[in-house]
C-alpha cells in the first residue's frame, strides 16, 4: 500500500518517504498488535500514507516556490539594491584588473571636470553672481568712466527724477593711526546717500544720514565687518568711539554687514566725502556716480532722463555740444559696469574649458569603447549564459559611472586647489576677486556633470556593444571585424578631439604672441634698477601750502637719496604704466579753438626736476626741468611726442606757449623740452599728450585741491630689492606718521600691469596643453586598437613578403589621415571663432599666419609621436603568432 | 532556514521528541494528536532546523530482518524553542511521560576470537 502511495509523494523525496513509512508499519506489525483495535489502527495509518503523500507533495511544491522566489529577481527595492551592489563590485573588480585603463580614464575625467569646476566657480563668482544688494539690477553706474564733480552730483540729485537715490563715491585710502604705528588702509569716500543706493544699511549702529557729507558734519566713519573683527575684536562698544584717520578724529557710527561690496577692494572703512560748495575741489571732476533707479523705472527711461538733464546743462552752464550725448552718457547696471573689462576674458576661459571638457569626454568615450570591445568575448559569454541585454548595459553604465565618480571626486579636489592658485595669479585689480569661492551650486553642477559624463560616455559604447555581443559568440570568430558604424564613430571621436585641440592651440598661440608683444612694448623709460613707493601724508601737511608740501617731500627724497646703493630719488604725482591721473584742455597761444571742437585731454604729470633722468626718460629736444625752475620763475614744461603730434605737427614746439585749464588756465606755460612717449596709461594704451611740470610750480594747485600724495622713484646702483628694507626704515625715520605704500621695483609695477593678459595666457595655454595630451592619448588608443584588430591581416601581409617599413607606413598613414581631417577642421573652427579672442590681443591678428603654421607643425609632431609606438609594434608582428591568434 | 511559528501540535511533537519518542509512529501513539498531523509537523520542524533525522544502522536492522527506521532528535537550535513552547503551553511537559525507551545505539561487534589456542 505504501508502495502505491509513494507514487503520490514528491519525486525527490519518494524513496526516503516510502522507506520511512514502510519501516514504521513493519516495526509496528512486528510487535504483533494484540487486539483488533490496534490492528485496525495500523491499517488506518497505512491508508493515511496516501493522504500524507499528497500532503507532502503539496508541501514540497510550496517549498519549491519559496526558494524560487528568493532566487529570482523580483521588482522590489531589495533586489534592485543588491543588483546595484553586485554591479558596483563587479565594475570595481574589472577596473582593478586593468589599472592602466582605469588610471588614464580617471585622470582624463579629473582633468575635464576639475578644470570646468574651477573656471565655472571663478566666472560665476565674478561675472554671474548678482551683487548682494536688494534688487541689484536697479543699482546703476551713471556714465561709468567719467568723473563728475561734487557740484554736478548735487545737481543730478536735484534734477533727475527717475532715481530714488544718487551718490558719489571715490576709491580712497587713509593712514589709520594706532599707538604703535600707522597702516595705510583702503576704503571709499562716499556721499550721504551711498548706502541708500546700495540698499543695505549698517549691521551695527547706523549709516550716514543726509547732510553728513557737508563740512563740519562729516568727521564720521563706518567700519567694514572684517576690519571691526580684526582691529576691535567685534566689540560692539566701538560705536561712538573715535578713530584717527589721516590724523583726524572720526566717530565710528556703524559697522557694515559682512561681505558688503562697497565698490572698492579690501575696504576697511567708508568715510563721507565733502560735498559742500566751500570745499576746494567742489568743481573738479574726480568722483564717480552711482544711483538706484526708482521702482518700476527702466534703464531706458533713466537714460532719457539723463540726456534731458545734460541737454539743459549745455544751455544753462555752457557745456560743449558733445557733452553727454547718446554715445557717451550711459547708464549701466553696476555689476556690468564693474565686470565689463573682465567679461570677455572670462567668457574666453569658459569657452576654452568647455572645449577641453569635450575633448576629455570624447577621450573617455573612446577609452570605454576600446575596453568594451576587448571584453567582447566576456560579454558574449555572459549573454549566452542568460544575462539580459539590459543587465549588461546597466553593468557597462555602472562601470563608466564609477570611473566618472572617481574622476569627479579627484577633479573636485583638484579644483579646490586650483581655484586658490588661479586667484593668486589673477591681477589684483580683478573685480570681485575676494568673493571667489567654490560654492555649493558649483559642486552640484560638477556632480551633475559627472553623472552625465558617465552616462553619455558609457551609453554609446554600451549601445554599440550590444549587437555584436551575441553574434560574435555564434559566429565563432573573435569579433575581429569591426562594424563600419563603430569604426566611423571612433574615428569621428578622434578627429573631433584633434580638431578641438587645434582650436585651443591656436587660441593659446595667438595669446602667447600677443603677450610677448606686450612685454616688448617700449615703455619710454629704463625701469631696471628703479625702486618705487607711494606716500599719502595726512591733510595737515597741507596747512603749509605748496611750500609745506614741497618741503615735506624734499626731506623724504633727501633721506632716500642719501642711502648707500641709491643714486638719486625723485617724485611724480602718479606712477607711470599704472594709469590714473588727471587731464584737462589747453589753450594754445595764437590759436582759436573752434566751438564744438572735440575735447583733447592733456595729461598732467607734476614731477621733481630730476625725475626725467631718474627714470631714464629720453630727451628728444630742448632741456629737462632743473633747479632753476622755481615757483617764482616763468612757468615751464617738458612735453611728450604725442603732444607735439597733436598740437605742433609741423612746427617746432620749443618756445611755444599755452594756458592749461588744469592749473587755472591763466598763466602761460612755455615748452622747454620734448621727451619720448612713456606708456603712462598702460602698456597697450596709446600714450596721450602729456605735460611734465615741476612740483615747485604745480604744488600750489595740488595744495589747493588738497592732493598730498606723491610717488617716489629711486634709481639704485644695486638690485632695487636689496635696498627695500633700508628705504623703508629711512622713510619711517623721516616721516613716521605716514605709512609707506606699495614699496616695490618699477619692473614689478610694469609686470603687474600685465597681470591680466598673463593670467589669461597661462590658463589658455594650460588648457591647450591638456587638450593636446588628451588628443594624443586618444589617437594612440585608437591606432593601437586598430593595429590589434588588424593583427591577422598584418601577419598575412608580412608572411607574403611585405617589408616591415611598409607596415610601419601603413599604420602611420592611418594616424596622419586623422590629422589630415582634424587639422583643417580645427583651423577652420579657430578662424570662425577668431572674433571672440581678438579683444584680448595686442598687435597680433587672431588669424595670425605664424601661429596657424606653428600649430600645424605641433599637431603633426604630436600625431607622429602618438602613432609611432603602435606602428613599430605592428612592424614587429610575428606572422606565425598573429595567424594563430584567434 | 525559514523560522517556524510554533503551534500546539508542533509544540507537542517537539516535546515528544525531546522526551525521547523518536520514531514517527511512536510520536503518533504518545502525542494524542490526529495521526495525519504528526508527519507534516515533523517535516516542518525539520525544515526549520529544530529537529534532525537519521536512519538506523542498516546492518543492525537487516540483522533483525527489518528495514531501518528513521528517527528524529532535537537540535541545538531546537532547545530554546522547546523552552519557549513549554512556557507557552504549561501543561505540555506533563502530557508526555518520560519513559520512552532510548533509541538503539549500535553495539560494537565483538572481535572475532580465534578460539583458544
């Protein structure tokens, strides 16, 4: 009976079950059950075996189902997560097995993402991030580039209707006096409405109120947050205390909010201007104007308002016809005005970095495709064993995401370091440089970039891979014949990389040539062996008038000139090459200035009489200034060649006279000498007409307008750096209450003026270099791979008698073919984009032939280098091995 | 191994095995459960790792002219569950008398004596 019942039991357990029941029944029977009841019970149990068999079968089926469920992948979170971990483990293992590939891939991505994150951070901080004012678009610069007079600002305040507030500001600095010495600190001087324009008020205490920019009411100051922390430990009792700025006591009325941009770098405080009609420079043009538009007013409306006001000024006050016309009198949002100059460079950098990233991504795609193809066999086996195509694709994508994540992490680390490095090489004058950080948005951007890169770079190879993955196993070959589309795709990638590298190389090349041209600009001086520094003594020096000023500086000059190693020391109002200074019109003796004639500014350079020799300027005609030119002798000047060209192109200017508005416009000044042009306004700016006037005669005017600062130049017989310390000490001993400003060699001053183009050139060259290296690596990879694919064919050819050199040439021809397409494409691209870079160039055309030719040669060399190794190994192919390699 | 929720019947079976009733039919006799529930309980307990089964020594069984029987024993994992079951069903320990005969241990075959020399 059990034997029959066992038919119902589950097959796998049938024997055991049957044996057990049989044995039990047998054992019970042996005990000779005595009574009928016991025997009936045994019979009943025997029949029960049928039920148990069926029951067992059911239990077994349930068990099978349970096992199957835990093994199969169900659409449940738990299973997706474990699959993901499997993918990651698998991906990491296979990457570790091929360290060369992994390293190259990770560094490629790190380079691309690191550079993009860095530049993006910098450009975002400087150009895109709006300034921290409420409604920042309503804060505008009025006619940026033109200096207004306080009188004009007051008029604007009264007459413009489209502004809710108008303010004047000027970058300034003061000597901050402590018990143990003085520091020269920076901070703008502003009119009372300045903080209304910015829309931000003091964080502690209060801001300036109306009327606090008038004489007698303006001995106040507001401190910057950082200065307040540094100097006073954040003590809130600072409000109401007095501090000494330029030996005058100022009451601290407020502390500004942290990080507030007050339109001057490293500002420690803000002081009120003197906007009273009684103040000496009420009518001189020396302040900038900013304003806040009234709510709902557009810039166009404000511009129109401004033009109407200026037109009325022409009528009422006799301004020239061309004053404030549509072309010049503009209103610009403050952010745009500040970053105007740097915008084009920043965009250039962004473009370069995008190109580099494209090269990096193409490279990665190629690397991954290469790798996927060499794993064809493995993938085919997995496919044959039942792995779903989607699973394999996900696997490949996970792998490339791992690489992208590792590279991205390395890249972000790289960018943290390089942001700091780049901020260090950018010129100090770069706007908003102190606000550059690597912020959260950028990190998010990088992360998204990593992900997209990983997926894009993994997607195409993955998709490409899927079709042949299964056919290759069936066809029995090693998949040695690459499909046409795959080959075209890879070739396309390499050609793209080469073309992009060429574009970057051309950009870097023209910048390098431009930078060299800048360096070679004739400054008109001999700046080696010249040391410079500035002094800005406090206003009480001016109490002695012109004589007091001159005496003060004579003391300093004598002290410096007496030092060992110093040949001579002189002074000038504003240092050359650094820009800045004042200009005004002249009235030439014997000439009528026609009305409506365009304004020609003649720049004013008061100097001590030995200055021209000390800086090594070249006298072209006449004489230089000397000790005979005193305040009581006839007024004289030495002019530059630009002035000669402008005013006396066909006559001898020596002996000619003119009246100079800058110095009152009454006294006649006689020309006694002509000097070669000096690049006062910057190396790449055309030198304007300039007059050099002796301090003995100009100091009166300077004193009148309360300008006490001068720059000292000292010619040394030794390396200027070696006397810096002794100069510092001598000046401190002579004028202890006046801090020394920017003590540095003249050559450093000139170099600083080149800081902008230098930074741009360095960065672009780095990108170009990176792109070229990546392109070469990409090319090397493709050619190597092709050689491997062609192993069989090359083996046959060699076996049939082809010479090694033929094989070499055949392989190199392939590399050169890529270059032959990539190079013209790249040059075309560079030519198309030449306009974007032309603004940054000096004396070099963006389509400079020399550069184009050099880049072509460089590319040729790079291609040869990249293909030579695989070509040589192809040449050495052993036909026997290659034919057997299947 | 799937964990098992111990019911009254599986608890009795576990207790019976612990008390020394090691054969399926013996457990049927002593547990008082319906005959049809014993083997399913035994199988469940075994799948859950609370019981393990072995077959008798074949030679021994054949010597007695019968097929070898299968007998069950409680595992290490089963002991705490047994405690748990005893706590839950307080009367369980008393239900099954502890007078079961021990399972047959294979007796060592005596060495073949070569007779007295």
